[in-house]
């Protein structure tokens, strides 16, 4: 979520951020050198819930 926020300037909730997390995390070496597209979609989330998630995971 924070990569979207800090680098791309997009506020993304957890479901949306999952695909990006996979390609910059556990799939990084497997897809290295390949062109990869991701589908960034998820559900609506309130700013209160978003902030709560950041605090719960010590991201903020």
C-alpha cells in the first residue's frame, strides 16, 4: 500500500496492493527481465479504515 502511496501517489487498499506486492516481493526473481502487467483493483475502503491498517502494521 505504501509503495502505491509514496511512489505512484495512488491510495490503494490491501486487495488492490496485493498484485504489486507479489511482483516486487516473492515473484521478483521469477519475472525479472520480463514485461509484466498487473490489474490493480479492489474494493472501496474508508480513510479511517485505511489509516487503521497502516497503524496496525506499523506502516505509518
